[in-house]
C-alpha cells in the first residue's frame, strides 16, 4: 500500500478507494463534429441546430477536420499513441434529446490510444495516471424539466457538438488525487487550445468510477492487470466541479462500504450526484457495451491519418505545463511550488513572464501569486481582467529594487494602483512616498534618539536585539519612509555593535 493511499475505517476494518475517470471535454471549435452548425454558449433554444443535428431523413454526417486535428493535438499533449486508422460507430440508445436514436462515437478503434498524465499532489509528490484512450463523439441535446409542470422541453443546441472522451485507468486512490488529476488534465487542454475547460458551462465534466477494496487488493490486481476481482464499481455521471468530484467520491465510497459491511452486494449502476444534499442517487443500471449494440457507422468512412500531418501538428504544439514549470525553475530560479502556482493557469504564466522581464523574478512571483492573486480572488476576477497590467507590476518591483521605495511602502502604492490612482512612479511622486536614504538626514534623527535615550543605547551592547526599538522609532519619525538597510547600518555604527 502506498503511503499516499487514503484509508477509510469501517466497522469491520480498513478500506481503500479505487478510482478511474472518464472526462468529457468539449472540443474548441466553431462548428459541430458532423455538421456546419455553430457552437456557442448563450444562444436561444434550438437556434444552433442543423438538419443533420435534428436527424432529418436523408441527412448525412460530414466529419469536421478541425475537430480531428484537435483530438490529435490532445493525444500528443497526453504523450499518447495516435492511431493512424480509427472508425466511428453507432452507439444505440433512445432518449428524447437524441433525435437519431443513436450517438456517433468510437468504440473498438479510437483515434488516440494509451498515454499518461503526471500529476502533483499538494505535498509536492507526484503520481502517474495512465490514459487508456481518447475518442471523439457527438454530444446529445438537453432535456429541460423545469419549464413546465406537465411537459419536458428539448433543446438541441448541444446535439452534435464535438466531445473528446478521455478515459483513464483506475490509478487514483483518493478524492484528492481525482480532483488533482482533473485539474492537471484541464490545464493541459487549455494550454493546447483544444478545450476552454469551462466547467460551469459543462464544457469539461467527469464521469467518476468508484469502487472500494481491502488494503493490498489493488496492488495485487494491478500487478496482474486483472481488476475484475476488485469491488463492483459505480459510475457517477456528469460531475462538473473539482469540489463536487471530491464530495461525490467521499459519499459514494462510504455508501459502498456500508453496504458491504452489512453483508450486501454493490450493484453496478450509473448514479447522479445531488449537489444540494451532497449524496449520490441511482439513475439506472449500468449498461455494458453490448447493451448499446455498437456497429460501424455506415455513413462514415474509416478515418485514416497521414503521418506527415501528425508530425506538423506535433511541431506546432505549445510549451506544455510540465515543460514550462521546469523552465520557470531553471530560468527564473523559482521554487517548484512558485513555478507550479504560476503555470497552473496559462494566462497567469503569461502575465508573470511579461512582468518578470529584466526584473527580480522571485520578487515579481511574490507580487503575482500573493498580493495580486488576493485582490483578483476578492473581486471575483480572472488575471486577464486585472486592472494592473504586467508592466505596471514590473515598474513597482523596479522601484523596490532601486531603493526608491521600501517593501512596506510598496504595499500602499499597490493599493493605490488597484484603486486606479495611476502607475507606481506617479503615485510615489504625487504622495511623496520616496524612501529616505539620505544618510545625513537619518544620522540627525538617530543622534537625537540616542541622546534622548542614553540608558537604552547602553543596554543595546548587552542585548543587541534591542536595536529593533531604535529602528522602529526611526521608521516612525520618517513615517515609514526610511531605508531599513541604511537605518540598521547607521544604528550599528553609532551604537558600537
């Protein structure tokens, strides 16, 4: 058992969780997977529906090349095998928001095969989640049950929208690891530009497969590759926030443990997570592949990819999170923690790099990850909406580096910058906030202090830490504008330390 494995104590002894996720990521594209209908959030009901999406007789799907390219880019970003030959299948089931009576998906021959994602835990340690496959499929529409007490309405705007389903192996052992995996996966997709990662709009959502077992069983069956003897898993559908993913897993694991400890049997089923009650509830018995009666879609030819085209996509990949983190550590001398915080959001990483050019990189990182981040969070803003631009942060840091202002004064200047009073240099000039580094002026203040407090001055020789009182008095006399370094240097000289 790994030291990071989470153990849940039941009445009959300890239990462990085994987790695998199927993440549905909406492909960043202006059109749907098999039609030219627009994709976008906020359109009126059924305003973005083509005849193909509505499954009108005689309408044939036509593959969107851009969506295929986005799937390949994602596969390359996940260090996965790109399959040169894949095909689309019909997954048959009947639901009001699926007008065709089937979903076009990929079953036996997906576009992307095995890959991996390296994920960091809160304590800095890492674990690897193996990717089993990534396949393309079309989304269904949406049934609206709250518009009328007697009827269910159907909005087909989402019908036909391209999704990438990214299926992991059961390599996560706690709700924290599952949430960390989805965060990392989301970051990779956003860097690649293949999904915007907006979980509130449902553009990234996870189906969470949860089972429980006794300590040691997971390692035994992972070594053999046979997970069939582990506990029966239940799938929790469409969880769309990191917090809800964790809550759903914690509740579901305890529910299964209680059933097993009471001598019962966990039914393999699909469940939903009630975010208000914080519990999962049964949706339907879990279908197996044969229940969907998959067969190759007769309207779509097998997909054959040109290796040269894949090479061109690979050459055009951006710098991905892990590579950027390593570069931030080597190029800017940042700690693994600071680099990790900055690269967790592409916009934040770009903001930092723009501000750090030619400046003290560690100092810039502190301002971006602490003071600026706190203001943005309090205001509910993204870094792209920051009223303080990267070059304005750079200017503030420059004033600190050059000794024009102290770090303490910089806090006040930053508050004024946030309030819209102008750039750092303008505020410092206008408010008279320049740091006092004039040794003549400071010597006069120090001499007066020592003369007025001979007893304390004498005591400093026996108790050097008492110099702090004199530093405080000088700062008070200069309204916090004295250069602390200069003050300390002068005091040590005058007091014979």
